[in-house]
């Protein structure tokens, strides 16, 4: 872990951007609207400072945070379908008191996102994380969903308006409605919770919600998640 932290910190200071790219809702008729490099680069340009990075649950490598296995047809024991799925991630860094989380996402599948602060639980919990080392770790949300401030969302936060089109695509105008990303961030600064020396780590639950009639055969969306010192 120490070697990974050192390596990640070095990269962060060099490029000053920490962004996580997650392919969401892979399906049979998938269309990757963000296939053009300049489009991706524009979205990732959300400002993020050095000394903050994002990992999977339990401070494990980011490769273990995978949203591609969302199951929109998952059922409860009584036969009703879930319309959400939870994922745990960690924000880590050093020498900070507070930070904000930022999201940018496409809208093919009309997904919505909520972020909760979280803590590890003992024996059982709201979210179960199966560590690559073989451990089973439980997490519970700590409080209500964090308020989000939307920069360019239409009413209901389901589609983006065109106020940030130029920031994302420049003068390129042949953009599908659902490829116009929504930008938002946590409204209030988030205080760091756990410290080990100068290092800190906070756990979060990302809740992905979808309409009840959604099926697993669907198109592709992209989500960018970043952390910014506040």
C-alpha cells in the first residue's frame, strides 16, 4: 500500500488531475458516445488538485471498483426488482481538511447518482464488498445522501442542457442528446474522517438508480468521478 501511495502521489503531482473513468451499463446494443479522444479529454479537465486520489473499498486498488456489472434485473426475495445498486469507494490523500467530489456523466440510460458518506460495519451491512484478498467487508451509509449542485442539468436532472457544450466539445456540434454530459459536485465541503499521520481516508457509497422498467440489454454510459481539495 505504501508503494502504491507513493507512486500515485507522484503521478498526481505531475498531471494535477485525478479522474476515474467507469464504463456503466454494458449491453448488447452498446454505443460508446465518448469514443473520441478530444471529448474524453474535455470532460476529464474538471479541476482536481494533487494529493487526492480515489480507490476501491477498503483502500484497495481502483481496478476493483467496477460498475460494469450493474444488474438491472436483480430481484428481491419477494420477486420485486431492485432499481438501484451500491458501490463503495475510498477517497485518500494527505494534508487536507476537506474536499469535494465531482461527477460528469452521460445520460443514455437515464441513470441517477447519489453519494453517501459510509463507514465499515461488523458482521453485516448495507453493502457487501468482497476483497481480492478473500475478505468480506461490510459498509453502511452514514447519514443522508450528500447534496449535489448541478451545473448544466435540465429539470429533474435527467438530461444536460447546452450551457457547457462549448466547454466539453468546443465548436463540434454533431453531438447526440444523451452524449451531452451532466456536471455536478457535492454542494458542501466534506471533512476528512480517518487519519494515519498525514494520510487520510474517507469511505463513500455511490448509489446508481434506474427506472423500474430498465432491462440489462441497454446502451453504454460513462461516469467520471474526481475529488478536489476544498
